[in-house]
C-alpha cells in the first residue's frame, strides 16, 4: 500500500472517489474493500469513479504490499488486561480483517515516546499502513508517515485538528449524556473523575462534564484526575470525599475508574446509588460485573476498530474522520 | 540479521563460538550481546573466538537488519489478561530489549494456524528474527524460516526434538516437585487437572504427575483436562469430585486452573487445604491473591523471555536449548 512517489501526481484519496461517486467515504470504502454489502447501482458508481480516478489502478499496482498492518499502541503494557481499551480494540481489529489476508503487527511503546528505529521501520516499506492507538504525542511521526506515503489513521482524535485521519467515539456527547442524567436525578453535588487531560478521551469527556456544569447553576462541580485505571479511580474517589464530603453523584471517565471509586465508596459505608450515584464510560465487561451494575456510556470499541481498518485500507486523506455515536447504558448505579 | 545465503559456508552459530572459547552458550551470548557483566578474561576469550569464526563480521555485515523482532503468539486473544502467560512473557521480553534499539512486532494468531501470508512476511526480510510462543503446530513454519536464514527460537519445547532452538522451564521437574509434596503430606487420592496434552507444557507437567504416581503405589491417581484457563479448572474440579468424591489433593497445571478449582471446592463446602490440598503451576499474580494463598511451582517467566531473546540474537543452531529450573513456592493451599 505505500504508494510509489510520483511528482505532481498525488494518489487519489478515498474521499475523492466518494465525492465523484456522490456517496459517503464510508460507503465508498465498503464497496472498494468489499467489507459490507452495498446496493448494486451504488457499487457500480463507486467502481466507475475509482476507475476514472485511477484509484483501482494504484491499489492494484501496489505489488509491494506486505500484507501486514502495524498497530502502534502507546500505553503501559503492565496495564494490559481484558478490559483495557487497547486489548478490546485489538480484538475488534482482528475480527475486522478480511480472512487471513492481512496480519496485524502490534508494537507496544511507552506513551508519547519517540522511537527513531520504529519510525524508520514503519516508513521503510515493511508495512502497508499504520494505526496509532493511545497518546502518540507530537505530529512528527504522522508527518514522516505521510511523507513516506504510508497510510495512517489515528484511533482517537489527534491533538491538532487536520493532522491525521482519525476514528473516534463521540466522547463529548457521551459525557454530556451521563452528566445530564446525574443532574436530572436531583443530585446537587456532581463530581467527575476525569482521565488524563492530555489525551483526547480524557479532555473531551471532561469538556462534556464542564459543558453541563456551566448550564446547571444549582449544581456544585468538583474534579479529580485519574489515569483511566481502577487504582487511580479508587484514589481519586478518596480525594473527592475528603475535600467534598457532600458529593452525591460522580461521573467517572472510564469504567475501570468507576469500579475503583465503587470500592472506596463501599469502604466508606456509602451506598450506591442511594448516597452516591455513579456513572462510568466504556461499557467494558467490568461494568456488568460491578455490584450494583454500573450505568455507563457505551462506546462501540469493536466498530471503532473495524472502521479504522476500513478507513486505513482506503488510503485516507489527513482531513478524513469517522466519529461514532455513544449510547447511555442504564444499570443500577446511577 | 537474516544472513545472506552463501553456498557451503553456513554462518557460525553462537554454540560454535562458545565451544571454541570453552564457555557455555549463555556466557558467550552475554559477552556478544553485552547483556550481563562477564569476567574480563572470559569476555576476551569469547571475543577472540567470535573473531576467528567471523561471527562478529557476519553480525556487523547485516546492514539489512530491520531492528524488529517478530513475536508470533499462537493463542486466543480473548483469553488475554494480566496473568496470562503470553502477556507476562511479553512484558519480560520488552524489559530484556537493549534500550530502544529493537522493537517487538507481536502477531497474535489462532493456535496451530497456518498463515501463508504471515510466513511469507516473516521470511521476506521484514524482521531480524522470530520468537514462537504457544502451540505453533507443525514444523513447516520453522523449516521455512530456517531456509530463509531467519533466526527462530521457540518459547516452549518443540513437538519434535531438534527441529528448532528453544527456551523452556523444566516443567517435568516442577510437576514432580509439586506432586511429591502432595503425596508426602499423606494424601491418598491425588488428582491432577492437566493442561492440553498437545502442548509441551501440558504434556510435560502431566508426565511429571504420572512419574510420581507410578512410584507411589498407595496413591490413587485421577486426571481431568483443562485448557489452562480459570473456567476450565472450575469445570475439571467438578468432574473430579463427581467421579472421585474421595479426592483429597489436586495438582493443577496452571494457577488459573487452580483458582478455578478453588471456586468449585468452596462451592461444595470443601476446605483447602484441610479437606483438599491444592498446588498450582506458574506463580502468576493470581497465586498470591487466592484465599488461601496458592502453593505453586514458580517458572521464571521474565527470564524465559530474556533468555529467548539472548538466544535469538545469537543466531542459534536448531539443536540449541535453554531449560530453566522451576521452584516450589509454598503458601497455604497445599
């Protein structure tokens, strides 16, 4: 998939094919990657547009394809567990691969790390595309990949808009739904356990909380930060209760943090939801295992993975993005 | 690291360098990879031997090195959790990498699957070496890697001896220690929850159990099989109790299976170790979390990873192997 460099003749993007065919990028991708059924006349239009733009020719010409897509996960591997977002995402990605025709090479590196040998590898024709997962830091990496004509998609909104194609959940709307529900139940001291503010998910879920707080004057806000892990949620809940004993509702930016908060609440003899209502984010397996069951914001992790792969195989322009809706899943905790 | 093919002139192996220097393969590897301090005169001897055998020249000549080692994990990714062997092993492997000079590309594929595109990739100059983890099935894969001069090491004894260099724990001796301890405590109905018999770890731990059983005529044996997972241990324990209510000691071939067995025993109102003594295998984090604490056989997972990497970077001959000792860790369960 790394395209041969041809001066003054940039490779046509999936978006251009879609525009010419008069369909959405997602539809064009479905047709060209044969990843989902599409009505015959739409498929014909997309295929004609692709032919006219030499999109197919370029795809077919890539005899240099390796059959391997790199997934670079910027995370602490010690935090790997079945509920962890990267682990769930990888399982979605694996399921989205057509047959055994492509393999995923997973590189796990520290958050925001610069790894010159890895960058050389990714740009060196050894992989057909790169998916970035987690806080990948500055834009040097994506600029180098773009320069090497290696398709790249970020899982999660990039720090600077327009720098790279991305797929993300609508974190802002999801957080807004959760916090509105807590306020609507009549709670008057609604806190949040936020994720790291230097991650898109952390920042956007906090922004959603703040938006609702700004609109509901009668409710007192309070923020404690965690790192999305269960232990950090446990500690953040302790700090919140120490500083604001009147807190009676909490929006945690991950289910893991909510599960940790639940442990602290139980230890302090506080009942959920009677004394403190609690809503998490993710709808990870742990949410259903919690007692009481955790009300949470479902993000479609598997679909995030499959849409990212679809976008990647379509050789996306850096402005392209897919933002998937979230959904409030009401259980017993809030 | 994939060596250029040169007719009638096989690349010297680490074992040959070690033999010439009169030291062990492990010591030679430590010197040449600078992975651990070694006395000055030993280091000098190894370096001279390497020079004489042109071992250094070959290593230095590999301008084709990619900086990436592939780890192919044959496992169900749905079973990934912090206690899972591949996850613990990967964390050991990452820690063993010198600086950020090499990256790990992790491929997770179904047990025993044949993946022609992956094999082409691994043999195609895209990686400097391959570590095989889990039940990788037939020997076609290793034969192709050998033919392509791509160094390969198996984590776990290969099904057929001599087919590939490997690193493993001494599963037989570890199991023997555990079962002897159960018999020595005077228990007369000692069962085992065995792993899959088509894996080296499953087969060797079962063989250890059978060896002791054959030597202790007064003890009644019983075998139930699991797949190393917690749920499978829970079910195997149910079958054992249904068929042999008199069972009063169990050796489980993994801590996960022991943790599952513990749940069944508790549900049936049986006390551990008073009614049933229980010993696991691995010394995974779950062993210390169990109540009562789980007596287990410790295998040095991190060291398995680092020794495998060491062996791989030394371009091993297919007959080379490293077998690390296990150690009984006595807690409260047996």
